[in-house]
């Protein structure tokens, strides 16, 4: 099935009322405004614009907008055809000594797969926005593992919910309504009334206002609070730091109370936020993971890591299955190497790259990185690529995955969902990347670069 | 040779047990991706004199393409760092992709390496239907092999509710709907009821008649319901069962009880090695292989794959999440758990089987005993439950263990003997598998058990999936390095080098069901799900379904 057929096909599947009064309703649309990826949105289309949304939260409404996107294709500032622009892009990356392929937000998994293939063929560094946000949790999980669940298990089983330094009402507006604590669950009768909500304020990062209990942790005490809680769960004391005997250790008492409540749950849930930048130290990340693991001794517990929008989790899933590593994958030697502690941003700052293929929404590229990109030859492919702030030499505007493009996205809990485009858009990112791959194949030396490096 | 081309394979010794051919030297003809009876004399030829010719390998039970497998990949960057796999140099500039290996290789590398062993069909044995989209995408990125997966159903909340209500017909219709919605090939049961209990806070199921939530829902009822569903729907493959109490001493009793519970029904029992331990929880381990395989030998409706343990690194990755918790708690190893809504669980623990370890040595022996005491190779499939008992890359060594008693006895002399008293292997098993028996347990048998009529044999009309090996007294080397591999008529391995990597086909079923049931399923999704009913099914796949019946 071609891309354009699939757009129409999927849109048709989703329409219940079809065209009437000059408007069209597309139902069961997946919103990528945040990592919750709510898939129950109805999009009302009038005159090829999004006229109304049902069930979308303010974040979602901002993400959908009216669906208007620019449709520029330019090479060195001049309008070009897709073939010309792809050819120019292929020549730039093929002639580069050290190319970067970077996955920003708002790409489908299908586009991410194409991008990973290009990076392998080019011998490029391949990285994504995840390196700038969730990295400490990825590394901690690679050291220790993790205990987690998909959202539905939280909804159906979670009876004690801890929001650790995150207020979902602000950052993930429909979490409380769709996951917990509000909805009734298979094993949680009465919904909100059947659950205990604990807000943990970590420094300025406050938990939800409407909590049954509250605990305050100074930002500097976060690791210790987590260690104390875990020690209480496994029945070991943590050596008390040198404190005056006159000063009771309230943190230890609070942590022990928290541990008791969690261990007394039928199914405990700890919710934290990995965005918009790494708010946790490596040790705090590991502390959260190991506390949740330890709680599976006395009871069941899942740690939920919330993620921002635009299919960021998809990039980790795709890179993992294509390369064995979730982010910061370097193909310079032919086969992939894992370079999480360096990452695209740091290597770019060091002047390592001479060309960059930036895919996805330019405004989701971290600020420091966007500034360094001004120093290298850039190609921008993605929604609003033409609005990039790094002076890209080749620009190809595409649609937004989930608004103009179909395919698949991955929810923050690793559940894959279909994307139902509601509007026709410019060429899809997947199509453009396939065109770019074809253009590369036409340039003989490139096809063998990775193989040469390997030899 | 192009896919539409012709090829006469000349002078090889054909091992095609499904057609009663055992090493006869004759030509094999291929046209348009199929085996044909004859070709014109001027058709291109491939000289196979001195070579052994078999159908392409068929892996009935592997883990290569689920979200759980991918979590296992993500967990272990260190094993990927030490096993880089550059992109193979394919002919005619066909793009190829670099990846990494280890116990869970990246997807392209998985396809290349399976093909490099002469395997051309692979099934992932455990996919949560809610994550089926991801499994299809991973299989799409696994080239060369035809592939499919089994859908996890043995702890599905909706199914358990139908059983509780005595609605076994509705349960069957639900299973049929689910297989089609997920694009799956067969019904998989993992620790029936045990994973649901784990998610609810319990640690164990106590026997086949222990209640799971409701008195009417027991492991026995789950097994009966799903075995009957698979048979009533005439699915090409029987229900694929991972029994309760995996990895626990004394579990052979549970396994035998499960087999008897399904007496007279077609059923496949998987990685039987992990379920064939004698002894008792507090009274140590011993082999229970002889009793378990004796039941299989005597009951033609039962089939199994072995799930051999091979010494070296492994990754235990399973929907049997409580087992992984126990492994983590007892070893302190890294542990991933993911409870998957309304359907199943997932656990991952990286592991190493050491020949110096008493339990690992016993597991190794139990697996070999199952192979060597099995009287019908057609119902005994070679597997390591990749990557649980070891990588699929260790199949050639396993084949040598089966074919070469001297080698096997040398290996046996090296392992920890602590738990081997009274074991049949320790007492001396002389059997050596023949080439035809290897052809049965690695291709003809699994193809037949999977209901793949065009695979696992070399008769006219079969898929032209063919592997050519150079004869070698070292059978491990022989099976590790096929000279030629042909997939669907395309020469993918030439002179031991991977040269082409066409996409494989997706193997899936779409059994019929009473359409009225979807209303109830939709209400169930609305009430408890977080994925819309309308967004659940994966939709049309690129390949037509394999017919049922």
C-alpha cells in the first residue's frame, strides 16, 4: 500500500460520520502532544483545517493546532523539487567525512527506521532527543533493570500512586483521568476513592495539589530519600549521615512512612517525569528504579517514566531493534558503537561533524545543539523544517506524524499505536527519506563506505 | 539467479525425510521460487557433488521480535559492544545494514545470522497482542527468513472471564478474533493463570486445579479451553504450551499432569527441558526427562521442542514474569519486569550457564536426555528457546552433541556431576542422530507441526528454501557454515558468504469467528483498556493468511 493510499485508508477507517455539512470527523486519532499518546481524539476538519478537537487536553490542542504547515522545499535558499533536494542532500551527506543523523520529535517509527538505515549506510553518528532527556534513566536501567508496567495495569491495579516530583495536571494533563487515580479499574473499585495518592515534592518540582498525603524532599536530599525508602523496604538501616543528635532525621522518618505505605499496597505505582531535561542525577535515577524493584519483594510495584511528545519513545525502540542500542549510536567504524556519555550534542560542540541530517520538528532540537548546528552543513527534513534556526542548506518540509502522516508511534510505556492522519500534507518524512536512500544508492562510493570502514 | 529464475542443483545427497528420501544422490530443480520436478537441460546448474542437501531450517520456538525481546536488547549494551556485525557486502549494491549480536542480536543481524545457518523460517513464540504492531515492525526489519509469531493468551483477562462464566465457545471466538487482530500464527499459553496471579500479587500457582481469581478458572481449564480452541478452529499449529512451574525441581509432575489434562487433544509442549526436573522443592534436583519423554513417546497427539541449555551466556526473557522475579531474587542479577495490560507479563534476566554449576549441568543433561530418549523425531523439535537456553547460533554445536557420541561424552566428563546420579545420560546413552534425523528435528518435523505444507520438504510444489552443506566429520563446523542457502528460490548464501537479503514473508492466520462477539470485546476495551478498540487490530498485512482447516 502506498503512503498516500494509506493516509486516505486510515482516515476512512477512523471516520464515523464522514463528510457532512462540509466537515469531516476523524475518530480514534492518536495525539502525540505528550508521551501519553491518547488515542481517543476526534478531529473535526473543515476546509482542510482542523476546526475542532474532542477530548484533547490543552497540550494536545496546541500540538494539533489548525494543522497548517509550511510546504517549502529549498536548496541553498532556492525552491527545488523533492528529487533535486534529495539529490543535494545525498551529495552533502555522502561527501561528508563525519555525518550526523539526528532524530528530533514528530517522526513516525517508519521514518525513524528509514533514518537508522541511512545512518548505517553513511557510517554516521545516529542520535535522538532522548539523549538530552531520559538518558540517566536509560543508563540506570541498563545497570540495574527496572520494574514497570503499561498504563492499563496502573489503571486496573494501582491502589497507591506516588507522584515523585511531577504534577501530571501540568505536564501530562490526561494522566489522572485516563490512567490513575480517577478511572475505575478492574481491581480498583470506586476509581479515585479506591486509591491513595501521595505527592512527593522534590525541591521545586511539586507533586499534584490534590493528594491524600504529601512529602517534601529538598532537591539535594533526593538520592538519600530514595536510598532510605529502599532500605526500609528491604529491612535494612542506612547509615545515618553525621547529624547533630539534637536534630531528628525527619527525612528518614518520612521515607520510612512512605516505604510502609508502598509496601502495604496491593499494587504500588511510582510515577516520575524524564522530561523536559534530566531533572534527576544518575544516582537519583537509579534510586527510583531500585526502590520500585525492591517493592516487588513485599508486594507488586511499577515505576512509570513519563515522556514528552512526538514519538520520542519510538526512537529508542527503533534504534534498539536496529542497532542494539537505544540512542547515541556511532556507525563510524561500520558496525554500531554505543557512545551515550558523549552523544550528538557534545560531539557537535567539539566540532566532530561536518554535516548533519536533522529529521523531525526543528524546535524540539535542544537549544545548545541548535546553536552548534549553525557551524556545519545541515539538511533539515521534517515538519516546519523551513523554520529551522540553524541555517540548513537543504530544507524539505514534511507533514507532522499523526496529523498529516500515518504509521506507528510508541507510547511512553512501549505500547505501539497507529497514527491516523486527519489532513493531507506535504510529502511524508518516510517518503522523503526513502527518496534520499534512492539518491544515495545512485552515488556509488557511499554505498560501500560503511563496508570499507568495517574492513 | 533471480527470484523468478531456474536452478538445477546437481549431484547432492538429498535429505528429504518428509518424502522418504535419505541421502539419495540426485538433482533438485527450482523454478519461480518453488521446487519443480524437472527443468530444461539448459537451465543454470549448481554443482552440489559431495554436499548434503536439506530443506531450509524451521525454528518453531525463538524470541526475536517482541517488545519484551527489545527490552532485553536495551538492557544489555555490553553484549552488543563486543559483537559488532558490519553490514554484509551484498551483490548488485543491494543495501544492507550493520548491527550487533550477543544473545539478542539486532533485527537485521538476526535475519542475516539465521540465514547464515541455513534457517529460512522463524517463529517468535511470545508476543503480547497489544504490542503486535511492534513485533510486525521488528519482523519487517528481520530480512530473509519467513516469520510469524504466537499470541500470548493464557493469562488474558477477557479470556479468563469467559472461562469463569462457562463461555468456552465465546472464548474460542475471542481467540480467533485476537489471532486475526494481532496478525499472529498460533495460540501461546505461558504458565496458565500464573502470570495473572503474579500481577495480582501472588507468587505461584499451586497445581492444575488451583483457582485463578474464580473457582472455575484453573490452569487445567485454561489449557483445555485453548487446546480445544486451536483444534476447533483447525489452526495450522496446535496450542503451544509453556507449562506451570518452569525451572522448579519436581516440575515434571506438573508437566505430566498438564499433558494428561489434554489427553487425546493435539498440543505442543515447548522447551520441555525447563519442565522435566525430578526431585522436590526442598529435596534437591534430579532429571525427570525419562518419565516426561516416555509420555510423549506413547501419545501421538503430543509434540514438543526441547529448549536445550547450552553453556555460555544467555538471556532469559519470558512472559513468565514470576519466574524471572525468582531468578533475580536468588541471583541478584539485573532484572526487568513489565506487566502488560489485560494480557500478560514480561520478565528479563541476563544469565550465564556454567558447566561448573550443578543445576546448569543438570539442565544440559536433561535436554540431551529428552532428545536421545525420544522415539519419534517428528514430534521432538530442536530448540534452545533462543535466547533463554542459549543463542540460536549454538544450534550447530547442539547438532554435534546429538550426532557424535564421542564428543558428547567428552563434554559430559567436563560438567559438574553433583546432580547427575541416576541420570540416563550419565549412565551412558549410545544413540547418535543420523543426518535424516537432524533434518527431521530441524526442518521437516517443525514444518509439519506448524502446518506449513510448502516447507520442510523438497517435493515438487514446496517453497524453494534449500540449504547445502559440505560434508565434514566435525558436524558442528558443517552445520555452522552452509556452502549455499536458497530462500524462496533466491541464492542468499554463496560459498559461505551472504550475498542477497530479500525480505521474508509474514506467516499469520485469520480464522473465522462469530462477528457478534466484537461488541462485547469493544465494551471491555472501553471499560478497562487504555488503547481504543478501533486502534487495536494491526489491519491488513502484506502477505495473505495461511489457511486454517
